[in-house]
């Protein structure tokens, strides 16, 4: 059931324990009031919101014994890489059928929302599929999380996703677009901005052993994208490319596995955020080679070295005050299913990187608002913020794993509307009796 978006009803969440996403300690909740798509108030129930049975435009959720927090934000999800592969689906090399790809991406987006993730950042995909899915969600064509997306990632010879012979290049169905000069890259930025991307994704080499993008190329992309109101992110596992990207002015760096202390000093000086994305590496390492043919170009030993490197990078980055974003790389392979692993990164931050559960929750809510271009508007439960809220049956501060997979969700509210959770769908009660 989804309440209408016309703002003609008020939703009141009573009782429960609130974890507001700011980093403040959890507090008992009296009343969180939602009007339209924004939070009207948090705290004592306003006298103007009468719960004595005389109001027919008020719905109430009783969260007694439950935990209320902002909707999760996954800063690294790929909707249009072509996964999951469907039984009987005809495939060439790559996602060669855009029509089916769009429908699969839309289907996957619904799974994401129903797992408690109300916003995602999508750093790359095929065609402009993610832009289309974003707009369909925004226009009410389908349910899904808020989507903040890039287009195909800008690469050069030797970069990740440059997988075909040079005479083939990067076909339209690939997730990279080949540009071998700063001028070509600027042209591609203009093309992508014309088609409505929120940010531009660049990508250096797959594992960081070779730097494939020059500083002047990255800087040219940054200048043009920023001039057109778009941000820039970069896939960079290597230390040299991480330092170069920071000095060239990118907005955030994805991975940074091999960054040295000196490289991190450069990142800190530039004020650039890091999105480590340890979930993908952890999944490969934990599987111990069980994924078979899905493990293309994935050596478990190498993935373990990169994971160990990222744990060190996160610890060192935090000591320098570098912002750590929280993302998973969901959707980049068959063993990264939508709706299941979006909170796995929080478990990793707590288990390996010295985060408290509350700090991890802040990283994936208020802290991650930056990665979806909504700093100050989502990720914190405060008056005036967008009403993206989840209610859990178990305490995530006692066990951070309860956030994974949506299995402990009682309610998901996005943009002020209750999300249909399928077999577990519930509806808020129209007020018909006194609640004090």
C-alpha cells in the first residue's frame, strides 16, 4: 500500500526508539510527524495533530518495541550491468538488449527499496538506462529508491572495462566509453550531461597496477563537469591514480586500495571523500573460489590483499578526517544480488575498521547523503528533511547485521509514502481512537 503523494494525509509514527542518523545517541520516540514528503516534527506530538478520533486525515504507525532510523543509502550500486542473469536469457558479450535491460533495472530497483535502501548512487551502467529508471521513479511510474547516477564510465586504453580488441573498442552495450584524449573526454562529458546524468564516472586500471589516466585528462573532465553542474567520481585502486585524482579535483574516489600514507595526505589536503567498497572484495574472499565462472579476472588471493589494503586505508583516512562513504558494488556480478547486501558494508566497517554500530549507521545515512547530492535533505530524521524512514523489529546497534536483506523490516517509508513490502505489506491505521 502506498499513500498518495498529494500531501492530503498526515502520518504519525508513535513510540519506539529513534536512531536519527546524526550520530546522536538513540532516544525514545514520542511522535515523528510526516506531512507530504517531508518530516514536519520530531519530539512531542504537536497539539494541532489531534489523535482523538476527530481527524480523518491522520494515519498512525505504532512502533512500540521497534527502532526508527533514516532510510539506508548505498553509495555504490549498479542497476544496469545486466545482472541478475535470467534463466533462458539470450546473451552475447555484454548486455546487448537495452529493452530487457531497462525492465531488469527497474525490477532490481524495487528490490533495493524493499530492503530498506531509500537512495542509491549509481556510478556507471549501460546506455542511459539508469537515467531512465531514475526519472521513472521520480515521476511515479514505479516504486524505487532515489537514484543519483552517472552514465558509462570514461576510460582509455588499458582501463577497467577496456576488454575488447582495439578494433572493437567499447560498444554501446558496454559500461565503459573509450576516450583517448582530454578533448574526447570533454566531448563525452558534454554528451552525458545533455542526457541528464547527475555525475560523471571515470575509471583507471582494474587493479591499480598501471595508471591509465593522466592528471590533465582528469582535470579536464572535472572542469567541464563542474561547469555544467555535475560531479565527478573515479574508480581508482592504485596509489598514483588516487593522488592524481585528488589533486585534479574529483569529488570522490572509489576504492583507493593501494593508496600510501603520502597519497592519503594528498586526498586529505584536497578534501576529497573516499568510497572504499569493501563488500565486493569480502564476498569474493568469503566465498573462497566457490563462484566458478563468475570469478572472471578475480583471484581470491589478490582480492584478499586488496581487502586488507582497504581496511588499512579506511583506518588511515579516518585518522586524517577524510570522509568515508558507504557502498557495496551491488549489481556488478551474479553473487552481488539486489536487496541482500546493501548493509553488508556496515558490518565490515564495524568488524574490521573500528567503527561502532552507530558510526556505521551514520556513514550509511547522514554521511552518505553527499553521494546522492542531497546533503542536508536526507539521511537524518529532523524537521524539514525528506521523509525517508525505516522501522526495524530488532536493534541494529546490538547487531548491525539486522539491517541486511530487509528481513527485520517492519516498515519502509520513502518520500513520505509507505512502501509495499510484498508478502509482508502492512498499512498504517487511520486514527479512530485516542492515543496519548
